[in-house]
C-alpha cells in the first residue's frame, strides 16, 4: 500500500538573496569542501521528492514521457524537490554557458508545475566530457532558478541529511584509459588531494550528522547488476564511510535502469535511478536473487517520502505504473 502523501503549499523558488548565496557556494576550489543547503520540511514534518538520472537527450529516448509522468507523480505527492543523479546532458555534457542543450534537455522538458522546485544535481561521467564549470556556474541558476549543481555538497532537512558525492574522479579508468573521450578535470587537480579531502570531509560530516535519516547520492554504482556493475573504487573507498556512519541508502544513476539491491552484508539500500532516457534492454548480469529486489531495464524514475519514522520508496515506469516499493521504519525520537 502506498505511503499517503502529505499536502502543503508549493514552496517559493529561491529568492534573489538565495541565488547570491548559491553563487558564493559555486566558487570552486581544488579541495572538496562540502557546502550546506537547508531544505525545509512540510508543515507536518514530512518530505517528498523525485529522483531521476541519465536524462539529458533533448526529449528523445522517452525522456519526454518520463518527464510527463514525473509531473503527474510530483503533483500527487506534492514533492519538495528533485534529485538528479548525474549524466545530465548527453553525450558530452554542456559545451559552455550558452549551450542550447540546457534549454532543450532541461528547461523545455521538465515543464510541469510540480517540477518547478529546486533540483539538486551531481555530475556524471558524461558531464565531465564537457565544460564542467559551465554546469557548476551560477549563471545557469540565473537562467533557471531550479538549477543547483555542485561537485559535492550537503542538504540538511532536519529529519534527513543528504550527502551528494562527486563520484567520477574516483574512477581510475577515466584517467588512464579515456579512449576517444576527453574529460574536463579542471578544479580537481591534484586528484589524490581532491579525493582525500572529499573522503575526509564526508567522513566528518556524516559523523557529526544528528539527522534521523542519512542518504548518500552519487552518480556511479556501488553495487549493480547492470552494464557498469560494481565500481571497485567506491566499494573500497566510499562504502566503508557509509557503513561506519549508518547510511540508510545510497542512491545513484550511471546504469540506465531502475534497480534495488539489498546487500546481505549491509543494512544500506542500494537504489539506482538511471532511467531518465536511453535504457539498455536485456543488459543484466547474474546477481543473488535474494539481494536483487528490482531490476527494470527500461525508462522511469523513483519517488521518496520521508517522515520521522518512515521512508517510503517507489519506482515508476514511463506510464506511471509502480514497478517496486520499499519501506523502512524507525522508532520516533519521542519514543527513544
């Protein structure tokens, strides 16, 4: 049974002051300093949002159909924001600040009233093939106030903290065997220092978090039965931090599917929402069926609804059909 949505008034888009603050946060550094943003809860103390990944294809490969259903579901759940798990613009990110793809793949696609909320976005490997600084620029936020994309950052929402992690620089292959692709590594050099600082900052931030729920969002998979499979670098470097600090879920894209893995070695739920446009039909590896709760090799998205005591996840196909649901419960603070 679906977790009942909570109704409230639509929150206003960021004010001019907030945009100025966001501009300040976009100032880049070679260090991975984590910036904090505040996300208010609904009046009843709940929160709801959608998750979409691997989407930016000018409406093609069913991107427009997914966007339509996102708008319908977003209105039904009265969502507070949208999370993008990266690969925001195909095939090679944005060419610059004036690249029409920003409008053709984002502004002009996600037009539903319910989607006119803050979008919290991370970079994917395809985004790193373009002008990374363009995607991170506050100028895009001026063009569309929904847009907020940083390398790594934290969103605090009282009952839940979201830790957004820049996963692309972890993948060694992009540096030693890029093939015909060119990656924009501006802002992360030296790589070893960047990653060391990111992991240190994440460890500290998660360790000091007092939120009831802890969600980590990145582009690359940790566990996956899809084409990309396990990302060994994240398995070795990122997962131990998530486990140490009792993360409830790791949410990612990268594999073009919808997926839920519940590992027998961890309480963390591994959730893939990478079905924003082009999908990989039939591309699935063998996986323990007791752990692989969902693998859908088509387009779609995910919704999340959170209260102090419950987190409810649902995966949707392009016709709005519910493919899979997951519910996690915790004791309330008052009963502890």
